[in-house]
C-alpha cells in the first residue's frame, strides 16, 4: 500500500501549477470539440476565400527629374527645375490627377455581371455598350438592370424610370425616358448568347458613373510610394477587383502626370515671355516717340551734326543711364510681383513668379519666402481632401499663409523703397552733370537731352529682346525626363485575399479558441485524475490499496474480466490489490470486505467482482453479496435473474443456500440483491443480517459485500461497521475532488482505522508522456506500467496518437 506518490505536475514560473495529466485528460475528453473548431475554422476560411471578391494590384514606376539643355548653352538660371519630390508625390495622388486619369479612360459607364454572391466589373470587355445623354443628373450612380431576351432585344429595369418591366427594346435604337436618352448597342453577340444561357445565375447591369464619386472612390484605391530618394523613383499602385482596370488606371495616372508636368512647365515659360512682350510693346512705343522727336528737332533747326559737341556729355551720363535701365527693369518685376500678391493669385505653383525674379539680386531672398509659402499651400491642399474648409486645422493654415504673404509683401515694399531711393540718387547725379553744361548752346543741350532719352529707350528695348531670345531658346530646349521606368502589367494573381495569410489567420484563430476552451475546461474541471490528488488531500492514516487502470475495451456493465486476459495490466492490478489485502487479512480467518463509493458509477461493483475473481483464482472460496438493494448490479454483471437474493433472504422468504449462484470461475459464488424492497435500511439493521453473515463465514474464505454508495444513503456506513475491512472506491476522471473530503469525514467520524481507498479507471496513457509511469504498493511490493511484459501495454511513441487514443 502507498502513503505517498511522486507528482507528475509541471510548474511554470509566474503561473499557477499546471497538472499535465489533467490537461491531457481534457484534451482527450473534448477532442471532437477541438476537431470541430478546426473544421469550422477551415470551413469559414474556405467560405471567406470563396465569396470574398478578389482584389488585384498593378503598379507603374516613375522616375521624376528634368533637364534643360538650353540653359547649359546660354548659361542662364534654371527657373523650371525643382528638387522637391514630395510636392510631386502629392500632385500624383491628388484629386485633380485622378480626375484627369478617369477622363482619359472609358469610365462614363460601369458594366456589371451581378451574381448571387459576387459581382464582376466587366471593364475592358463588356458584351454591350451604352450611349447616353442626361437632362437629369439624379440618374448618375443609379443601377440599370438589363435583360437580353435575344442578341437583338432586351428589357430595362430601373426604379426611377418606372417603365413596364415586360417592355422590350431593340438593340441599337435610342430610347427616351424622362430626363435621359439611352442607346444600347451590342459589342459581342456571342457573349450575349452565353449570358442569356446563364441568366438564372447572373444578372447584367450598368451604372452611369458620377465622376465626383468615382474620383473619391479611386483615390482610396490609389497608393503612391517613394521608392528611392536619390534616384527619385516613385511607385504608383492601383487596386481594384478588375485586373485590366488596375493596369489601365495605374498607367493613366502616370501618363497624365507626365502630360501635366510638361504643360505646367511650358505655361511657366509662356508667362515669362508674356511679361517680356508686354514690356517690349511699351518700350517700343517710347523708342518710336524718341526717334520722331529727334528727327523733328533736326528738321526744325536744320541741324546735321551735333555729336561732337556732346561727346563728353554722353560719356559721363552713359554709365548712369545703364544703371537707370537696370533699376527700371527691377522695379517692373517687383511691381508685377506686388500686383500678383495683392490680387491673391499666389498658388502652390509659383514657377512663373520665380522666373520673373531670375537673374535679379533679389532672387535668393524671395525664392526662400515663396518656397515656404508653397509648402503651406501644398499642406492645405492635401488637408482639404480629408476635412472641410471650416475645420480648425484649415483655419490655422490660412492664418499661417496670410502671415507668410504679409512677410513677403513687407519685403517687397522694402525692396521697392530701396530701389526707388537709389533711382532718385542716380537722377540727382544726372541732373548735376547736366547743370555743369548749362552754358552750352541751348540747341545742343536740347539735342543732347533727346539723344539721351532715345539711348535709354534703345538700350532697354535691346535688353528685352535679348531676354526674350534667351527664354524662347530655354523653353524650346526644355526636355522633361520624367520617365515611366516600368509599365503596369495586368495582374494574374489577386493581391487580396491572400490565401496563405487567410488560412494562417483562421488556423491561428482556431488555436486561440481551443486554448481558451482548454483554459475554461481546466478551470472548471473538478474531477480526480491521478492518485497524487487523493494522497495530497486524504487523511494520511488512510491507506492506498491500489490503482485499477482503465480497461482498453468498452464494458457496458460491470463484469468479470481478470480471467479472460490474465496477462493484461488490469489483471495484474487486481493481483497487486490481492497481495496487499493478504498482508492485512490473516490467512486462518474468514474476513468480510465491504466495498463502497461516494456515488453510483464509480466502479465499486466492477471492483467487487474482479477482486473476488482474483482471490478465487488462488483456490479460495469467495462469495459476493449484492447488498445495494436500491440499485443492484451483480445480477447484470453475471447476466442472471434477480428473482431472489439478499432481500428475500432477510425477510425470511428464501434460504441463503438456495440463492447461491456459481460463476465460471471455480470457487467464486454470488448472491444477487433480489427484488428491490421498500425498506432496505431496516433489513440491513435486522439481527438476521448479522446471522446471515456469520453463516457465510463458516462456508467461505472471503466474503465481499457490494454496498450502496455512502454519499447517498447511510446503508454503506452501517455495513462498514459490520465488516473487517472497508474499501472506498474512487473513479479517475469521474469522481469529484470534494469526494475526498467525504472519505475524511467518514474516517474521522466513525473511526474506521482500517479504511483503504482504490483509484479505479486510471488512464495510464495520459501519464506515459515521459519514460514510463509507475506506482508501487504496500510493504515493498508493486507493479509498473512502463515495461513490456503485459500484453496490452504498447507505449505510443507519438504523443498525438496517445493524446487522441480512445
């Protein structure tokens, strides 16, 4: 017998003690539930993959850069190139660029093949086409169902039209409804025939697209990513359920960006040339007037050669006049810039303004201010796609923009003031020089004045012509090198759903659910699994008689099994219990053993039958008495009638010798419970029962009583008092842990010093996870489940086979 036992539990740091046998028992008990969780998980994954529309992705790779070859020849400032690639990325993903791409494709109408669960966009290969003219914009975004009766006839269904559903229309004819004209013409009659045959499964439809809604939708499907900052490469990706549309939209956005870039840069150059042309017209008129004045002066005064008199005068004034011309040019530019700011025409594209400042001494200062303003305007434009104009973030940006404009305007006014003062200084010097030559003849002075004005206008005109020539050559020499490095290909594999990822996610979800269920079942599980749970809680004075392993075959009722397979583990377990009992029971005296449990179903009858069997197999005379007259089972185990037995003996109706039945094992007899009496407790308390036991002791070596459960009725306690050796049976994975306290109570309250316990139905497979599992019993004698002697011990090498073995 055993007082202590090694523990098979595993302890994890920071966690409660986890009992591995209990855990394995739960896994085996609910294995079909866990298999069902996996099954439904993969079923859901299959349904998700089957009925989720596939999403494809196509990508175009752009390289953003520009080069102006004319600037290298002319050595003029590059006013068109920019290194700010973030602004270009925002432009590519902007609403404006998506709208341009949509306009470049045939997306006025969406053609749909609508199934029971999935709808397919027929973009790129529709079986029919729609021409329409709208007078009522509320038709935009509405779905029209079209039912082809034949390749030449169709029916049209729409809630707004309110036409007769059965009305048919000819393909190719223009039909007029209130607010809309439609014409349906076939593109592919063979496909229409095919669709007519599939009409029960699918329904054709078309939608007159609302461009604004389409732009918003496609912006969410667009992704622009910077691939390499140094190489200035950008990936333009588009996602959609239609493969062809993915490739076409990605390519269209990239192409429209290249066109827009060229248009904007050409527009910038044209703005510069337009400004120069305006100045040329003004200066030309002034130059023409100066020529006419000089010619008129010569004719009126009959002068032919006055240059000799004014050579000194011209030499001194020449330098000052050149400076005056430069100042006038700068003032013109600053006035144009001031007008632009005052009229609130500053946008996020300031290349035209920067071009006006090119070559001036103020270019660097104003370029920095304009760049800061440009960043704020870009930030505002991007934010407007996400929030409304009255949002606080927009108001804050507007405030910063106004401050930046004010700083720019203040700088502009300051520079204008400085230039104006400088111009005044130069004019004062010119007047000073002219005053020194007042003693010159009046006609020469007047001629010199006219000649000076003509020279100023002539130089100004020549300078403008030179600038115009330079910028015209620069415009012609500008070659954008924004290049499509990789064209979008029509994708063949969907981007989403990702089959491997979906299966992995659902598999992981199943694992999580199973772990959760195992945790719940583990927490709620209050059943006895192993002997260690009993020995750790039971009164140490109560002996452990042994363990009965689970029988590998299903036994519908309690019956004898030890004689059928004498080399089995279960037979050896009962022989070990027999050995332990022989140390307790003197051989020269007949002993009575009472076997009970807390509740019915713990295996006390099975234990009684087979314990009697192993004793009888040693040549002893053994008898089993079924004293559980409320729920008798001995007769069921031996498959005999229960017409007479213990109850009829105690009421004096039958003689006990007449009620004896003989089993197939020699020396083993039994008496059934007999008909169920109304008062079994009173019958047990009668003196005749004590007399009955006394007579049995005279004829048998061992008497075994199969008693009622002590946790339900008091009969078992009374019988425990009458016998020599009471045995209490627990059943692994069936008996509650609270039953242990019931044993302690019975032991302490009734002073059953010789009380022993047995653990029945022990699942040794759940414990064979390491190098074997064994228990030793009483006084140095014992047995182990780890060897190869027993015919029904086959240790599974695979833990999963052991786990799910029945």
